[in-house]
C-alpha cells in the first residue's frame, strides 16, 4: 500500500510525540508498504527520511483553517494514496478516498474554551461549531477510527453514535528516548510538577489555587509547570500575578527531553488535575521515572493506571491539598514489581504494531 501520514503537527507537544513515535516505529516494523509524510515548513528540512520507501511533501497549509479543508484534500489526492492516516481530529472532510483518523479525545465537543480565546465571542462560537462539524463528519466518513483508550472509544460511540466495531483501541506508549544524565535535581527546593498544555479543561487554575493553600503551610515548595509558551500559558501567567504565592510557581517553556526527564525524576509528585482526558501520557512518563502521581478521579485514569496513583476530586481544592500533604510528608513509595509489569504494556512498539494491523485491515 501507499500510505500517507498527515504530520503537520509533528513539532507540537502531545500529538507531536504521537506522530514522531508512529513514524519511527513504522519505519522499523513495516518493511512492505511505502509512505508519504506531509510536513509543515518549520519541520520539513529537519525531517530525515527513514529509508527509501519513505517520501516527504511540503505543506504550507496551517491546521484548523478553512484553507485546510479546501486545499489539503487536493494535496492528498494527487499522491494517489491507498490509505491516509490523519492522527488528529482535523480531518479533511472533502477528501473522498479511504482514510483512518486517530481520536485522542472529544474535548472539543464537551468543553467550551471561550474564556481563553482571542476571538470575539461570535467568531469563537462559529469556529467551535465548525470544529464540531469537522469531528462529526470526519469520524462518520472514516474507513476506520483509532481511539487511544477505551474511555475515548466509549465517548465516540455515545456522543457520535458510531458502530463500536469500526473503532480500534491502541494505547499510547512511553518514549524510551526520554532519559537524563543529570545526577542533581533541577531545583534546590522540593517541588510538584505538571507537564502539558494549559487548555481550560486541564484545570490549571484549580491546580494553582490548591497549591496556594498548600504552600501557605509549606513555604519551601515550588510548583513547576512545563509546557509550550503559547497564549494559554501566557494568560495563566498573567492570571497568577494576583496571588502572593505567584513567585512559588515556575513556568518552564523550553525544556529539552533530558531536562524533562530530570524534572520527572526528582519531583515530590507529578500532579494531573484534568477534568477530561483521552489518555494521560505525561503521567506515564512520570511513572517511568518513579515519580509518585496524583491525578483526577476520572474514568480514563482508572482505566489506564489502576491503583498506582493517588486520586483526588478535580473540583475540590481540599482534596488535592490533602493529596499534596501526603506526598510531602510521607515516605516516597517505590513502585512494586507488579506495578512495573503493569506499565510495561504501554510501549510505542506495541501501539504501532496495532496501528499497522488497522492499516492492513482497513481496505478489506
């Protein structure tokens, strides 16, 4: 087969890690099919073709635009692909040939982010309706759908009325390239850690306010937030200035993989306060380095992590403060052999082997 991968978001956090590991493992595992990778200008030159069966195409079309819906179907069509993999919900709904879409979550259907947009409210709501339409039509017209968890699959079935037999679940993996060579902690003071974006459903304002209550009793502690220096983090940074404890919160926007590994390794606990998730990759990465994990008491985290983390109510500051207190005062728990074995199932090689099987069965 000649397979296309829309990799324009390869340099982003989260989805970018998914795309990078997808391509890396496919290049190793798949020795039969040929691939065309569609890349944006900021990553095109840096992308090295894995072998002679791979090609790359430059795309100057930005995601989440009207132009994307008009132009990308033409770009994909002229490559005469047998199958296209769109690893995000931004499906080109006018593309008429077979394609697979990966749905990481349906946050766009359930959570309004109007308070964090730079658009006037009427334009924001028009854009949001457009996103929802693209998700609904894209999923409906897809040859197959990949969901990153059973919770996401169930949401697709319930919210979009899709036949569950059309959906394959492929859990994500832990990136083995994230390693550290540093022997010293990145901070001299104890700290809690969050890694990810600052979208409203990530619940970071709740995290910051809860930490404020905690740090009033434990003034030596820091809260470290690692993410991309985008509008959402800038907005969060401005919002935090109203609090006297703002100096105890650090925003890290340029962490390398090695630095990120160091933050994971030495944190008192990794905190994941999301109201909704499709998966939970940063928590898995934290567990890989032996960090205790405090996470929201939501179904997907129970599905993925079982009894390994300490759960808290993502709507109760006191619940999170109690969890932080326990992490700060208790002895750091070592992960058991059973827990380590449980987490070994989350490997990118396994993810991509399952994805390749979806490719192979998509046109049958």
